[in-house]
């Protein structure tokens, strides 16, 4: 059920496609069989950096920097929207005279 919900490919092996006359020469078969075992998944072992150097002050400083950045971006977007609306109102006022 989960496989159908996520639209994952099926685990069933697919039959090879029939070769057509327009396809040209067939591709050479792989000489080395694929291994039955795979490399262990190490995706969850990724570290962003050393956690030993993170202090409370470092975390507070980065949080404040993030808030300042978000407020600057929000302010600039709000000013841009306000300027567009103001200019649109001036244009409408000028055309309706």
C-alpha cells in the first residue's frame, strides 16, 4: 500500500524491451554482474559541523542574525508592495480625472 501511495517503482524485475529494426546494433551486455549486497546507507551519519564548539551564546547569536535577516527581507518586500500599490493608485487617480 505504501509503495502505491508514494508512486515508488515496483520491485518486480522488468522484461527487456524488444529490439526494433530502427534502434541500430544492440547495446553490449554488462560483463560484470551487479553485486547482491549494497553499501550501507550513511545518509543519517552526515554532520553539519563540530558540535563541541557550539555554546549558548553562539546559538543565541545565530538566532538573532536569522531574525534580523528575516525582518529585513520582510520589510523590503512590504515596501516594494506598498510602492507598487501607491503608484497604481496614482495612475488610477490620473486616468480618472
